């Protein structure tokens, strides 16, 4: 072991001081777009005017038929709802109430999530879907506006 030399660490090299980071400018939100001119009408879903949508959302339309989907599987609810909408549309009804249930805090209702998606794809006869008012079930129910029968 005569050929082995003891390890002598090299003295630490002095590193140049790190300059402080450059100041960061805060991100400023862009200005909102200007409102459209008063004479331009904004498009409404399926040609429904704003007043009709507001009346539906406020529960001011008379509910003409109700279906309760509580306890149904997704497949059974889909079939029942489709048949219900077709029957009510054929009977000339306009405003329907679809009760899905809210689910619980630990288990949200799958029907509550899926039913609006189904209804929105059934155009026509479905023109609009909104959450019901508390007196009709609130977050656990939906108002559905059907196309006028001519």
C-alpha cells in the first residue's frame, strides 16, 4: 500500500454570487370585450327567445306532465324518459318536469348527470332544459320545454 496516497480534498472554489432574480410583472387580465350593439340580437338555443328561457328557469310555466326516475338504472331511465318525452310531445304538452334525484354527498346521482345530456341531444322535440325551482325539486329535478306541435 505504499503506492496509495491519502485523499486530500481540494479547497472549495469560490463561486461568483448569484444575482437576484429579475422582478416579475404581474399578469393583468385583459379587458372584457365590449358589449354587442343594441340592434344585434344574440342567438338563442333552438331559436328560443330570452323571455321564454327566463320564464322556464323561474318555474313560471305550468308543468303539464311529470316523470320520476328515482331508483331506476341508467338504461331503464333512458328508455322510460325517451318514451315519456315522445308521448308528451305527441299529446301537445310543452313543459315537463323530470325528477332525477340529487344523490347524496358521498354518492352523487348518475341520473342527475346523464339526463340533461340525453335531453339536449333529443332536439327536436326538446328545445330547452333547465334546473327546476325548489318548489318542484330544485337540484334534483329539471324543466324540459318541448317544441310546439303544429
